[in-house]
C-alpha cells in the first residue's frame, strides 16, 4: 500500500463529506504490527516481522499454523488489511481475515481465502454471524491473481450496513434488518484476527485436494496495520461508537450504497459469484429472511 501523506487523509475525509468519493481508500499512515496487533498462533518462526514490523509474514509449516489478533476491540469502523496470499501450490491452505466478538452468541465477519494448486483460482468465501448464527456463506472468484500483489480486503461496518470490499469494489452488503426482527452485529465489540492453517478436509475442491507438505512453508504476507475504527473502552462505547462523530464510516454516504457501488457489486455478483446461500434451495427449504429482504 502506498504511503498516504497526512494531507491525503484530510482529502479523503473531505471527499466523504462531499459524498462523492464514498469508496476512496481512506487509509491512515502505515504503522508497525506491534502497535495494534499481537501474535496469537505459532512460534517466532511462524510469524515473521519484516521492514520494522510494517510487513508481516504468516507461515504454515508442519510444526504449526500461525495467527495474530488486534490488541483492542472495536465497534463499527473501516477495518482493512493488505494481503498477498500464499503463492504457487496453496491447495488445502486457508488464510482467514476476520473479526469476532468471541462471546456467547457471537458476531463474526469473515474473509476466508481457500488455496488451490498452482495456476488454479483461489476462492474467497465470506460469512456473517449475528447473535451466534452464521450459515450465510458466499463464494467468489477474484478478478486478479491474489498471490501476485497486495490487495486490500476490508469491511465498512456501521449501524446501518456492513460492506465487504476487495480494493475499491464492494463484493457483499449485509443490511441491518433489526426492524424486521433479524439480529445484526451492533452491540458486541469485535477483535480483528488473521490466521493461516491447514483446511484440507474441506477447502480445495471440497476437500478432494490435500495439502502437499513438500511445498511448505506456505507464506501469506500482510501490510497495513493501522485500524480506522471505533475503539471499545467500556459500556459507554456502545452509544458513542454509534454516533456520526465517532468516525467517517457512520456518515450518511456510507449508510446506503451509491449507484457506482451498486453497479460494481452487481458486476461481481454476475461475473464472479460461484455460491450464494440465498439461492441454495437444497440447504434451505425456505429462503432465509435476510435474503428475501435484500432489494
Ligand atoms: C480450484 O480449482 C478448481 C479447478 O479449476 C476449481 O474448480 C475450484 O473452484 C478452485 N478453488 C478451490 C478453492 O477449490
Ligand atoms: C507433492 O509435491 C511433490 C513435489 O512437487 C510431488 O513430487 C508430489 O507428487 C506431490 N504429492 C502429491 C500427493 O501430489
């Protein structure tokens, strides 16, 4: 990710106020991993800090999987990570970037990258858990090789909606339908996590293709450890994080999708979506209510 000059950040906020640049990347200055994150899985050999901690590699080898988590919890915000996925033969590996409240009846927002053999496409699976209930998987192919360069994977999460984005393209929107009695992640602060692990029982071609340890170590590379979100401190955060002055992500421009974003989302759905729980009639004999409420 390119360094953003402080004036760029100001420009970004101005753009948001004007409402015309709603999906501009509003990234803060790059910070080192240790400022916001800590290692939660694997040894020092599994989480390698490079470039003064501005770049981090997660390593999966036969000794261990690997992972990290944010030190703080957040309620609403723009949570993003720049990731270059495991190159070449990544079959059987799963790279996860997600948020979770880790509570009973937990809320969770997931990006899961399912590896593949050399030259075959990754699948990006997303899911939303609200009040402990998930089962909302969607799967897409990406329109670029995610192992060749860093790309940003992010969510804009506010009291009205959750937008999953790949670079500046929205790939999924989950609306707050609490008015219709459906749960929505709006009261439980979440920590940010990432991990790289062996998921070969299910990840690649439905589990048919196993991980080949001859090709270890498997390495995913991360940048962009700043967090632009409302940090949870105590129960007072429940109210303060939901107000518009807690951050630009709560502004009117982000409470709905503008027409440009809608057409990008439609482009993804029409060209890259390979699975949507909303149309899986084998799995759900009645269409889930959050699907029928989608406009
Ligand atoms: C892996 O490649 C196969 C063959 O192109 C494809 O069917 C599958 O969707 C790809 N992705 C995963 C994660 O299995
Ligand atoms: C694993 O990779 C090695 C080296 O590329 C190859 O010789 C072997 O056939 C692979 N194993 C499987 C089960 O595909």
